């Protein structure tokens, strides 16, 4: 089992910045992906950014150039630095830990991000 605890959401004006963090604990495998998803009201959950245990990263087109995903040295905390926020970034953001053996997904509780003037 893996437990994920998120923090860092809130309300910010357009153009502002927020940093989300997610700390994993429990039986963390050495090979995994850590992901940030988001779900806006009335929309499907979508992948925003990913960082692998090998430190490779990928971003949704909507996040490229504005968001940065990173981890701490122990690789048990993942961050999502969000800059130049737009109203369309408003959503509940979920941390996800994907393990491969066996394949399983763990989810954080979600944190609300609201971008509004």
C-alpha cells in the first residue's frame, strides 16, 4: 500500500503561481511513475504532468512551458510548480502513484486550485 498526502492548493489570480506537493509513504517500489492529474467540473480527469523514477518528465500540451514537475532527493515527494495560471486551470488536482509490479494506481485526496480574479 502507498499513501499520498497532497497540499498547496488555493485561490490565485490569473497570471499567478502555485506550488502543489504530494508526499508518498508506504511500500514504494523503485520503479514507478508519479503523476499529477486534474479534473474540472463536468470534465474528465486528465493527465497534467508525469515524472518517472528515472526522472524523465512529460507534460500535457496545456501545461508545457508553464508547469514544472519535480521530486525531492528521496523521490518520495513530488512537486508541481504552476506559473502563469489561467482560469481554465481551475480544477481539483490529484496526485497519482503508478506502480508496475503488479500494476496498481494510488491516488491522493485531491486539492482544489481556483484561478479567478
